[in-house]
């Protein structure tokens, strides 16, 4: 090693202590500065955060000269970019009527208030079947702190079972523009009646009409105030001044009216507070039945006949004869008829006329005349 090299080596390795300390301090300061910059950096403020609040210093009150003062107090104020808004607050969104009787009326209320800071405007109120709303209409406005009441009138159906209905209030509330309201109930009969359907027969005394029984299910006495039927084909005697928990009615049938009204309804008015009316269907067995009752034809072509079979039978096992078969438009002819005990098999020829209009549909009424008896009607419909 040369003398110069040795001198450089001693100068390099034997740095003054002050110089090393200075260099180390500079390096440490640099590293600490990076760490402080890193730990002190913040994520960008979002637009939402800017809109919520901002912090400003509050001016302190004037202090006496020479007195010590506290640092300025920091308070939150609303961001000027956030406008006032209405808020609909419902007291309740559900109402259960519990157990109610069929065909009864019930009321409910849904109060609400405007819990916001701007006028609340109702834009729409939607109800459903059996429900009528009152008290709140579209266009009504409610100032902050004020409110209204949506009134509900519900009419129960005649059918027993569980009921659930939804109603809706739409407003300018930006957070809850549509509120769903629900009403529920369990419809239970209060008066039991038998039979549910009255079976009647034209060839039996009094049409075979049996007794109608009505009984209170909750022990409340009631009276019968009305008895009505389709075409007055049935009637019954009763005393509207008599109250009881059970009644037995004996219907009286009008055979001639029943012949023209084979199906109908009996309506009985009551004074029971939760059962004002009961309805009983009646069904009469006709003297004759045609099968099928309607003839349907497809892919018809004008003047090209098609054949169909129908059966005519006696429901009371009577011997009868078919006198004629025709149609109102004259497009049906009887090809053959075969009698098998108390029924006939008929073969009909149907000749479609030229189609009329863009929607080519054939419609006619076939009439089967029973000798010394009634005329049976069979619907005939077809498509070209």
C-alpha cells in the first residue's frame, strides 16, 4: 500500500465524530419526515361528506384587557348544499280487524305526521277491492309537524277465510315516496245455514224442496226480515217480529217459474249484527239434457258442410219423441236420429254460409223441438 493510499484510508475510516453525528441526524430526519407525511396524509373527501357538514370557528365573546381567553369553539352547521325535505311518519302501517262476520262493514284509521322540514305533499292514494279511503286526497299538503288521518272503510266478503289487503300512500318524501299499509281479518260465519245449495226436481211435489235451517253460531238471537228468490220461484213464510237463535224455513216452489229459471239464488235478510244476509243457491234438474250443450267448429269453409252428433236424454226417464231440428239461420239439417231407451242420438249437418267481415265467425242457435213438450236450445259457434 502506498503512502497516499494509506492516508486516504485513514481519512475515510476516521471521520470526525461530529461529522458522523450530523450525517446520521440528517438521515434520521429524512426518514421521520417521510413517515410523518405518510401517516398524516388523508383520503380524498367525497362529495357526500362535503354535503353533510362543515366546521367553522365560532367568534369568542370580547374579553377584558389582559384576561385569558379560551380557544375558539368549533360547531357544526348544515351544509348550504343540502335542502329541506319532507318526511312522512306513520303511527302504524298495519291494522288487524280480528274475527269479523261475512258482509259486515268495519273502519280503521292510519294517522301520519310530517317529520321533515319541508311541506309534505300527497301525490296518490291507492286502495283495493272492498276498501274505500277517506280523509286524504292527492294534492293535499301538510306543513312540518302537521299531519292527517287516512280513514278506511272495509266491507267483508260473504266467503269465510283469511283476508289481507294492501293500500298505498305516495308522497314527495324523497326517502320513502311510497308507503304500504296493510289490513287483515279473519272472516268467520256468525250464522250457520243448511243446505248450501237447494236441489230441486220438476217432477216431485213442491219440487222436492227441503227445509232451510238457520242457527246462530255466537248465541246472539236474530230475526228474519226478508226472503227473496230469482224470479220469485220460491217463497217462505216467516214472522219478522220473532227473534231466536235458530229458525227452520219451509220453501214453497212455483213449478212453472222453476222451469224457466233452472238456476237461481235465495237471499234471506237477518237482523244479526254480524250477519245481515245469507245466500243459498238452488239448482233444478231439467226435464231434458242436451250433450254437448254447445257445438264448436273450426277451420270452416263456406258452403262445405260438416257433421256433428249430439245426445238428447230425459232426466226423469220419460218416453219422448223429437219432432224437429232446425236453426235460426237455416244452416242446420237433421241427417239421422236413433232412439236408445230414453235418449236420442242426433246427427246434424251444418253448412257454413259465406264469411262476413274480417273476423269470420259463425254463430247460430240450434232448436230441438220435443213433441208435445219444450224446445231445447243448442249454441253453435264456428271459426273460418
